[in-house]
C-alpha cells in the first residue's frame, strides 16, 4: 500500500516553483521591520544605551532594550541562561543589544547606526582551555563553578585494568572544529497582536512548542494567549531548535506598537545565532585484546560551548553516551567538560554531540586494528554488539542491521579487492555508527505524551490531520499522508496536513534528536487505526461513502486522536536516561579519496553509505536523508570551520568566506537502505535524518590513510594540514632509509 | 536582509553619455554586471551616491571581433559566460576561455562582464565584510580606518587583485582602450595596474575601460591558466596564474608568466629573458616554478594559509607550463 511507496514530497512542488509560503513571505498590513543592534565586543558590561538619536529618526516607531525582557530563557529548564537582548553585559561579538522597529528595513538599519552604547570592555576567554584556566573571567553567571556549563564523568567497568592488559593500545588526541548548519533560509519571525490581545508569532523554528512556552514566560502573558505557527521551513539541521532573540523582539515590539513586526536575520546574524557543532578536543585511549575485541575505551573530552548553554548540558552527555554501539565495549569511561567561552553559542547540529567522538573513535579503531594487522572491516565485524542487547552504559538496543550495512558497503566498494591496493594517492576507508530515534525522556519533565495527532474525516472523503510536528524538510507531513492512506485506504492526495500551529494542533515536542518520524508516526497510526475500525464497520462503495455512513452511525463528526507515550528507558544512574532511545539506527560507510601528494589537495571521489532505518516508510525520502547527511559530513571533513580572531571576531560570516561545498565538490553517493524492522517503531521504522552523517568523516580520514599513509586527527582536513603530514611522513621514511 | 544605501542610478545610452555622467557626478561608480559592487555597497564599502549603469552600452560594447591587423577586440560589456563559450576565444585564446569558465558560478558569469572583471575592486578578508563586522575589527586602511590588518604597521593597502582574466591578458600582452570626456587612450594592460589596494588601476574617476585588444600573435602562443581555489565553484582565486609561450620547434622563443591574488597588482614574473632558447621541457617548467616562488609572497589578505599557497605555487606553475607546452 502506501507505506514503503516512493510517494512524492507533499510540499515539493510548492518549494520548487516558489509558491510555498515561508516566514519572510508573510507581509501584513501596517507591518514594521525591526533590526537588532549587536555587540562589537566579545565581553563587555553595558553602562548605558542612548537611543535618543535613533528614536528621533523619521520612520522609527519603537525601540527595545534588554531591561524590558529580563527573564532568562532556554529549552533545557536547568540551564536557562540567555535573554533576548543583553541585560547587563554582552558575551560574544554579535550578541544582541537593542532592537529598533521602523517603517522599513533601511530606516531600521540607519537608526542602528545612531544608537550610542557605553561599553566597559571586560577580559574574555576564547578557548575551553582558557575558560578552565581563568575561572575569574566569568563568561556566564549561570555556571556554578568557573566557566563549566556541565561536567560529566561516567565509568563502566575497570577501564585502567583493561587497558593495562590489552594487546594493542592507541592513545591519541583528536580535534573536531566547530561548524554551523547553514540553512538556506535565514531565521525569520513575524508577530501580530489582535484586538483581544492574542499574540501570534510565525517563526522559522523547528520547536514551536518550546517557543510557545518561552514566549509566554518571558513576555509575561498566559500560554493560552500565545500562538506559534511554523510556516514552510527552508532548512534547519538543529540551527532552529532554540528560541532566538528575534522571536521575543517581534512579539514585544508588536505588543508595544500594536502593529505587526517582522525580523529577517541577515546571513551574518545567522552565523552569530549559530548553535552549530561544538568544537571538541578528545584524548582517546582505545584498547583491543589479542582477538581484536574492544577491551576498553576512555575519552577525555573538552567542549567549546560559546557564551550560552543552549543544549550544552545534553551535548556533554551525548558526547559519551552515544558511542557504545554498534560495537560491544567491555569497559568504558568518559569525562566531558562543556565550557562557556566568549563566542557565539554552540548547540545541536545534525548528529548532536556524537559526530565528534564518533570521528575520534572510528579513526582510533583503525589505528588499533593496524597495530594488530587486522582489516578495518573485519575489526568492525568482530566487535558487532548484536541485536536486542544492552550496551555497557545500559542503553537497550533493539533491532540492529549494522552487519548488513557493513556487508553492503564492503561489497559495493570492492573493498576486498581494492583496499590497500589502489596505489599511492588513492584509498578506501570504512567507518560505522549508531544514533537515536528520539529520546525516551522529554526535555522538561512531564507525564503527557511527547507527540499527539488528531485526524478528522469529512463527508467529502477529505482527511485532515492535525499534527504539532515540524516538517523541516525531513518530510513528516508527507509521511502523515502516507500513514493515513495506509490505514484508512484513502487517496494520499486527499489528505490535508495542518501542522505546527500551537492553537490548532496537538503538542509535539519538536524536530530534534531524530524523534519525529518515530513518535509522530506512532501517534498518527494510532489515530488512523481508530477511525479505520469505524469505517470498516460502516462499509461503503467509496471512501467518501464510508465516511458518510460512519458519521451517520456515530451521530457526530468523525475524529480520533493518537499519542506517543514516553517509555521508561535508560541506565540506573545519574544521566542514564540521556541517550536512552526507544530504537537505534545504524550506519556504515566506505569512502574513496584521491590525494595529490605534491599539494595536499584531496578529493572525496565516492561514498557508499548503508543505513539501517528499520523500515523505509518512503525510500525516496530516506535516500534523500542519507545523501544530505553524507554531503554534510563530507563538507565538515573538507572545508567547514568557524574561525575566530584573537578578539573573538568570527572570520568571514558569509557564504563566500564560510565555504560549503558546491555540487562540484560533492562526491558520487551511493545510498543503501537496510530494513531491520524494529518491533517498536511505526511499521518498523527508525530514524534516518542524522545517523547517516556520522561515519562520513572518519571513513574519509581512514581513506586518506589508505591512500598515503598519514593519520589526520584534526578537522577540517585542510590541504595544508595534509601536505604537512605528508612531509612529516617523508621525513620519517628518509630517516628510516638512512638508519 | 542587508539593505542597499540610498542611490541614484544613472542610465546612459552611450559611452559618451556614460563618461559625461561620471564627470558630472564626482564619486559616482560604474555598475556593469553588478556582481561585485552590489554586495560591496551593502557592506557600506563605498560612500558613493551615484551609480552609472552600463546596460545601455551593450550594443556599443558587446562584441568579439577581429580587426584588419588580425588583433582580437573584445568589448568591455561582453559577459564572462559568453567569452567562456565563444568559439573564437576558445580556439584563439584557450587560456582566456578557461579563466572565464572558472570565474564564480553560472549565474554570476552570465551577469559579470569582461570590463567589470578587469576593473574588479581589490579584495581583502578584512574589508569585504559588513559595516558591523569592520566596526568590530576596528576598520582598516581601505575603508574608514588607519591600520592594516595584513601587514603590521603597513601604510599602503595590500588588498588583492582577484580578477581571473587579468593574468591571462597580461601574459598575452593585451592592451586596453580607455575613454573619458577628454577623448580616448590606449595602453598595454601591464601599465594599467598599480600597486595600491585602494585603487589599483590608472583609471581616472571619469574614465571607462571600453575595450580589450589582444595581439594577433597571441593566438600562436602556447598558453595555460591555473586557479587555486578552496572549492570548485563560486570562489575567488587563492592564487591564479597564466603562462604564454612562443616556441620555435622545441625551443622557447619567449615566455611570460603572470601570477595574481597576491597583492593589489597582478604580478608579471620578471627576468625570464635568459630562458629564451632553452628547450621547453620539464626542467624549464621547474625553473619557472622556482622563479615564481622567489618573486611571489602571498599574504593573509586572502583567507587561505599564505605559507601553503607559497609552498605549492611552484607545483601549480610547473603543471601549467607543462600543460601549455603540451598544447
């Protein structure tokens, strides 16, 4: 039927032909445009803000400063540490200071130039090392100790003993650079206040529910008077999963002026809003026993968090908790510090928290296997954790198609015939990974369902699905049509999806942690099945007729609800629930690279990626997610990095200077879907949006090693870094030849 | 989004009207394809109040033609895209066609013009940024400030020439025609650029580059263009270079090598006369690489490691020379 079909994306045509309505397409009568004044200093106390000249400029309608919105917000209830506009001090270059609403953007821009801010510049810290060393320079007062957002130390088994008794031990430092999401649509929000004082905010967010909660709290108006609507979204990747300054500013300015207000961030402001990949320094010890089995993994992780917590508490856990599959660890320890620094805040980017340690681990595993003379594919096969098992840190793995993934990419890439034999300058590398399909526990503790869906049938045979979930391009709205068609036997084109509107749709917690398809899918199936039963009982020659007969029998319009109820999962220790997921996805990649040894310039020629998504509800969408993930991972390996100068100023906050690969820089991609049919997932499905990114980076690093014998342990793999390592290799070879 | 300053756009219908408009409106800037000036205007890099738009000059300045002497004349309003596709350019000046095809991306190549590329403002990572960003940096010599962030204590702006057509046309001994209300003048392209990042050409405020003339002999020269960039499209050069060789059998009769994306002036590598008469072989290619390495000192004005760029320059030169020899 409809599940498993290559059903075209429900919003595909509207996105392609320009008819789709994004936040910036919304224009309301008498609408004002607002702009945010930003700090040129990385750390400074605000002694005063003089808005008089700006307010006197013709066309300026209202201004806003931090003192008017002093309540601190944040998605994670324990680390709420930011305000819409700086209240007493600024914490990074680009931090928001004041906001001006005017009749048009140019007037608002001009007015920003007239604001005088009296700053007392404070000493600042720009690296996590400096942040640890200088607790007296307090970046964010929320930190209880020094500049530590979160410290996690967890140990499972006798790690040191296992290392001491191991046959091969790798001890290396790996560095992962910070990168950002680069959604093509910059953040945008529009607010309107109606005659009854109800506030509506349209926002390019992937978490309407949390924005709803935080707007209400910070603005001091009841949640029942706030409505958040997410229009069509032009990419998110985790970069729209916090509440942002613009949402509070448009709301407050609409309340102050009684007029609709819009803010559209410039690309530069998107870079300052950031919430991208955390830079991490990882000191990894990995030990194999004589049989090539993983005896111990020990990881000391220093995380550069930027000026605010965002999801940093979770990052500090995910950095360790998500590493314990698809391989079996005998013992495991990790110790992670997420530090505040005077830079734009990091947060969740596709593969939140676990892409960095996965890189370090998968390269270290290759290094250890090399010591034992083991083939990289073989060492991974040998350590497979299995199905329906518990990891060393107490996560319950259900279905697990990792071996199948590994086998597929091994065969497709011609690994056995080609690895180690492609000659100088060309090589193959392999890596595997695991990721969550949502987290078992909601971000704020509550007993309500994480996801809800309402399905209504019309006499015409039209089906309306009301879903709180955010379609951020992953295609959940399309899946809802398919689920309705599957269960109700209706035409998938006769389904209307009303999504992500807090007045109209049941709550869904948001598009993060790869939870949406899994949880919304279960909720939608439940609601549709309730209706299907009534339709079956009613009978009828056509779907519309069945709807009419069922409605007559019911004596009321037909509707049903479904929910995803949180399961109790996770290890029995503090933090044991973080990273606990109802199902885990698995991925394996083989990458092929070529390296120009004279210049260090290298290229990913091809990546074979196999992903166990449980069940492909729509194979085209799954392949799209695999390809997009691999692209994004390869991009981080190749060129993406947030680079700052010695005063915390981000170099080149534009798409010219912060390079993302073009289609010409993208390797050939071969996607393979593996279906392990998870017993807990909707129709057996697990996640596909984030997991497939992980192995790309280590597979490329391992391929570079196969091509030319160097180990690159720092991202991005800039050609100058590769060339330096090649020259060191040559010097070593010469030394060896001489002795 | 970023807003444009309030500007008056003048739309002359002829070269004569255009240069008159430039004369009559001091500080006016020329708008050809707009691919560079529009973002720069949004960045607040120019205080100009007038733009002189050249679209109306298309019929006058958009041509590829051979004159009676056999020289090739290219109108300044030719788009980069059409030069990259032109059969005449591809067959006679393959290095120029190659350079054009490596500029930016397809949409920008269709907008950008030859004249615009040759007159492209110099670029630097410290100045091609928003006004906010430059204010946080503390500004620089090129705009609003007094310090150079590339050369400590530097008093002269070293923003980099980043045009891809310039090295090719330099190596091929091209000349340019310049028109002003006072009349017209022609000069070799090698005299057109000066070593000043604030304004790296000899153009007076009321002058317009209208034509490029490439000598007939250029078509007989072995030539190659090379561009180092960090991604395969939509990227300014981290280094670019062009080589042109006259061969006499297997022997070098003359050689010129231009390297750019270094500082304000595209560099013609000097002192190559002694290489005349040498066999055009791998050793010759190596030697050219060595000389370029000696004379070229990449800077941090381009956000790509200058040490590495200098390191690999000889390799890029050698490969380009070998490509040129191979034809």
